[in-house]
C-alpha cells in the first residue's frame, strides 16, 4: 500500500471520527435538555397535562396534576379529559376552538369532588398529532396563596 492510500484512509477515518464526536456532542446536549425538562416537569407546582386534541386522551401528567386529581401516573394516563370535567361538551369546544385561557371550569378529582379551576392552554403539533399543553390551577390557590381557610 502506498503512502498516499494510507493517508487517504487515515483522513477518511478522521472525518468519520469527527462526525461521530459531533453526533456525541449533540446527543449529550439533547440529554441535558431532556433532563432539564424532566426536572421542570416533575417539580413545578402547577398541574400540567399534555392532551391529544383528537380524543382528549391524556398523554402525560406531571406529579402536581396527579396530586390535584388524585390519580396515580399510570391511572391518569388511562383516562381522557372527559373524565376530568363536569362539562365535557364545553371542554371539547375549548380544544376545538383552540381557546388559550379558561377563567373558570369545574373539574372532578378521582373521588368525584368538584374542583374549580382556571386553565392556560398552548397548542402544538407533534409529528402529526395535535396536542394541548394545559396548565391548570385550582382557584383556591390561583395566586400561589392557599385561600381555602380565609373567611369570606
């Protein structure tokens, strides 16, 4: 084998190695971003749900949502928004019309207790699936202060 051929092979392997290193850096960055997202999702105090608009299926729920509604993570992912709301028709209209702020809605927790809530919703498409990202606040804690024990 001549020196030129060896140099060309070495040069190609170096280019391959450089591409691999670039991909590894991108992978490390994506892993860091995913870790940061998960940290945020798991620790934010507001209840957050990701809901498939087509059928209302809950795709993801953070721990605050599980706590608010009284479901385990596994169980809340088996239900739809229809099962969390007192008025499924109005909830469906919110999604169909892509309403971004709902000042008052009544939801139900796992034991049937009615929860007055307010919701902020962002809509996006994830690989052909329309999704609603919902931030849900029970009205007794809307401004971050629990007011259940205050006199009216």
